[in-house]
């Protein structure tokens, strides 16, 4: 992960604003309040510190709403400079194993709480809301499950149960394509099938291990279901395997062990979204990936909720 911290986008507020505007409004400013695209009816308001008019403010003559490039995105109501937002997006888009909130707060020179909230806002921007399905005719989707958190305890037979006190994550990876992960609950039978029905297109060939929860999924997809038996050291049979999904699992596990150290069940889905975002864009460079994350933040909001139940907006 090589980032030039002297890049003007990370040091000059005007350059950072121009960077975000170019990504969000490549064809001209759009009013986030009413959707007006007529540039002759959107005008910039000159900054005036005495009257508390900040730079980058626009007004729409159609709805008379005022806005900045942060309005109507995960950055809305944030008090952080855009230079710090630009660097945070770049750091999270380029760190293969993720970046912890502690590292973010040290790098950006902000408080830990602000860094934690900032990271979750960007994960929200990375969340896939396309709503389409993986696979399709002639395509292969691999399915697997992994367990996060909690130390397993010994059962009555003296053996440890991997599922005990751990949170299961159902992973689907289209071979050569995208991924999708969902935090699920026990028991897995029925849950994994439902997840496949919701996220895999009809006619998709499924590759899994021999977990009993996958039995009969060919009835859901209407296509072959092929499996391997890792417990018997059978990992690959010609092109039948779920190694790609296992690789996705390994990325999540390495991110947690190496960067995050502890992830609660409450927020685990956001970390899965982050891993999937980088996985799905693994063929593009860090700059393009950061721009994709910025685009993904449009139309989304994530507020900070304190433990006492009150909400606080802004970072």
C-alpha cells in the first residue's frame, strides 16, 4: 500500500473538494434535494467567514435548497476536513487486510471515536445495494461458511465445537466474479439454502463442501450441485472445488486477526462488506477503487448512536 501523503488532494482543502465533486458530479453539479441538473439554475455561494458561509456551498434555484458535495452522502454533517476524508477513503480502499480505527486515528490525527465512526461510514459506502443475483446460466458460484469470534469450549465428549460461541458467515463467490457475504445464525440448515435462493440466479452451477446444510440446493438453482470432501483431504476434483470461497474466508480472517483483532456480531456485516468491496474490485488500482467507494457513498447515511440511545450526527 503506497500512498503519497504530499498529494494535494490530501493536503489542500480546495483540491480535495474538487476531487470529490469530480467523482460525484462528473457532468456538472446536481442538486441532491430535488435532482435539478440545469447548471444555469444552480449557482455557487461565495464563502464568507463573517456570515458563516463555508466554501463549496451551492444553492438550487428550483427548490432553494443549499448543499455541498457532502450533502446526501455518508459524509453529510461531518465536521472533518475533506482532505482527511480523501485520505481515509484511499487508505481503506488500498489496505488488503483493512486498516484499524486505531491506525486511522494515528494517521489522520483525529480521535479514536471519530476514526471508528469514519471507518464505519466508509464501510457503509462500500456496501453493495445493487440487489441483483450472482451467477446465471453457464456460471459457477462457490458457497462456503466460516466462523468468527468467540473461543470454542469443550463439549461433554471432550472435543471442541467450532460453532460454539462463534458467529457464522455465509459466503458466496462467483468464480471469476463478485462475492457476497452474510452474517447468519444457527442452525445453518435452512439458513444457507435461503441465502442461496436470495442471492444466486437460476441455472447457476453450485460448488460446495459436503456440509449437510447444502443438500438439495440443486432444487433451488435448477442446476447441478457438485461438492468435495475436505475432511477426507479431497479438496479438488478436476474443476470442482470451493477454494475461491475459502480464499475469501481467509481474507476476512486475516483482516480480523491482523488489523481489527476483535469484531462484534453487531458490526461484523460491515467488515464483510468491506472485504467484498475490495474483492469485487481486485482488478483495478487503488485510486480507482477509492473513487468507487466515494461513488458508493451517495444517497446513504449512517448516524452515530450513543449507548444511551441518543443520536449524534457528524464526525
